[in-house]
């Protein structure tokens, strides 16, 4: 009996082992974004895939804090263009449109340097079952799906935009869905639809500009004698993963291969915090205010006058303040402060004693605050941060402060309002329940659809035929034009026939009178 039992156990082991081999795939993720918060969601996804037994390779400008089994890293550091640009946003108000060419060029240079680095060139002869393209302004790297003859997944760190909708032909619904720069709206009356149309038109021009800028980079790395055209590879994406969720961004139409995985970086079970931070948070009798301006903006780059406003106001609160600060020490640091150069934000916000998150309004931080039910005091600096903070304020779980006109009073008043009014905490708890209520976690959802695409060899049955249409075809302008021509011809014929009939009737009338 024991021999039979041992034989059955051996069969089970062999069965599971063979399944692991069959189900294991080689996955390449190219994420050359100079923004650490963008790459983070790619790292989280790749780590989860590695834990599933897939062999993953991550190409990016940022390293993991510690090695992970089945996870290979190719690290190519970015230049300092973006860090200089974000520093300038803190020093004085910048026009984001004027800064766009610099950001696009920086993204192009980072992407091109990454894929031409010797470390990456060394793996170009390997075979991969799937390519994940981490998008940040530049999408010419999607060409690697064709290079490796593998399905392509686009991973985007925000919600649906023209950049991503074009890849699969997803309707943008400009008439009903507010653009991310407008923020979530309940009603789309005439003025909001007008604004939406103008923003969409501007976005169209930006996409045309970035596509034009990318074309030479695509042609250089993917010459036409070996690869499909840039236009064709952009229409051959199997799956788009969006870092958003309808409970926060609002409902909108999606085709089957566009999947929301908002909060991808958020862990259901937080990792243990470093001992000193854990102890400091645990012992906070009146709670803790967490201050962080994200991974791209450095708090240490704040102008002295702005910094002193934050220090004076936060320094006199009864709450402790966990303050992200990238250099060795804060000048005139208050006694209730603990500063760290880098903080595991998701794990920090999960702590029960965090009573307020002072943030810049980035999508990732707002999502984490929503998930962990932490009220927000937002200080937007650039890009879509203003609309994110405005949405938080409109939903009733935070306040916004204008950075340019920041004073002690303009910062202290909303700070006190949130800390003393329990309605902010109550509201965000309800929103957190909506955000958490899903059939699967964001990571599990992403993994399912990635493995679905691998199982079905790119899932061509999910390809939407609308992706193959140009603008005139999508808007039925060619059909309308044809109908107008037909109507014009029919009217001309009718006019011709009526003239003939009129002449015929006139002739008969004349004959009758003569007779």
C-alpha cells in the first residue's frame, strides 16, 4: 500500500512539474520611463509574474531593492533631464505645453539609449513569449513585439487617452467621458462637452507631434527591410492595461482587450515596515501626517520660503510628521518630524495611525490613499495633478492648496479642517470600499489577461476592427460624403426631370391654346 501511495505521490509531483514547465513563459518588459513611479507598476507586475513561475526580464532605469527569483534585471540609468525639469516646476510656475518638447525628447533619448545599451543588445537574439511595453510618451518600443515575433501588451500608468486608445481602437467617447485634465464629472453639459472637444483636439495634435518625433527612432531601430511599418505595429497590440478603476475615474466604454488594473502597485497585505519607522508610527498618540511629493519631485528641491511654510505649520501640530526628504538633514527640523530619503509609501499609508496624506496629487499616490482610506491635502505641481486633487475635493475626502500662492494661512486652514472634521475620514472609507470591491485584485486581473494572451497566441480574436480604420472611416465621413454625393446626384436628376416635365407641360399648353 505504501508503495502504491508513493507511486501516486510521484505521479502528482510529475504532473505538477510538467504543468509548471508548460505554463511557464519567457516575458520581456521594456519600461524606459525616467519616472520611477511609472516603472514601479511594471516592477510590481513582473514580480508577480515571476512568482507564478514565469521567467521575466525587466529593462528599465530603476533597480529592485533586492533580487527576486525568476526575475532578471537590465538596468540602464536615465539622464538628468526630467529631474532638472521637475525641479524647475518647484522653483517657478511652468507652462506644461512649453515643457512638452523637452519631456518628449528626454523620453525618446532614454528609450533609445536603453534599447541600444550593450546589456540589452546581448538579449536581442533570445526568444520571448510575450513583450510588455511600458509606455511613457514614447511607444516606438512596441516594435519589439515584431522583433521577437511575440504578442505585445501595452502597460500605461494612467487612464485611457488617445495614446492608448489608438493602439486598439477603443472609442474615446469625447461626448460623454470627461478628459483626465477635466477631472471626473457627473454631468456633461454643453460647456463641459465643448471643453472636452477642445482638449481632445489638443491631444490629437500632441499625439501627431509625438508620433512624428518617434518615427525616425522607430526607423533606426526597426528598419523597413526587416520590420513592419511603425503604423502597423501600433495597430498590432494584443492587450492594453490601464492603471485606473471606474470607481475613481468614472465609467466609460471599453473593448475586451482594454483592462483596468488601477492600484496595481497596492498590496492587499502590506509588507512589514522598517523597525524604526514602525515603532515611530505605533507610538504616535495623536496620529501621523505623511508628507511626500512623489518620486519625481524632490522635497529637498523646494525653494526655502516654501519649505519654511511647511516646516512652521506642520511643526506646531500635535500629530507626528513623516517627511520624505532626499538629503541628509532638514534645516531647522521640527521635533515632531521623522525624515527619510525613501519611504515604502503603500506600506506607510496602510498604517492605522496615518491620519492625513499631504501629497502632490499624482495618480499613484491618490489611488493608494483611496485604497487605505486616508484623507488627502493636495498640492498639485504639474500635469494632471490639479484635476486629480480637484476630484478628491469634489468627492469630499480632501482639500487642495495652490502651490504658486502658498502661504501659512492657505496651508494651515485646510490642514486644520481635515484633521478636525471626521467627515473627510468617513467619506474616504466609503470610497475605499468601492475601490476595493472587485472580483480579483488588480495584480491577479493583470496576470489573468497576460496569461490569456500567451495561451491564445496574442488573442487575435479580440482584435477590434475599428483599430484598422483611419479617422475619416471611424467618423463615417467617407460614408457621409458618399451619401451627400448620391443625394446631390439624385437632386440633380430630379431637377433635370422636373425641368423636362415642365417644358413638356408648357409645350402641350401652347398647342392646346393654338388649337
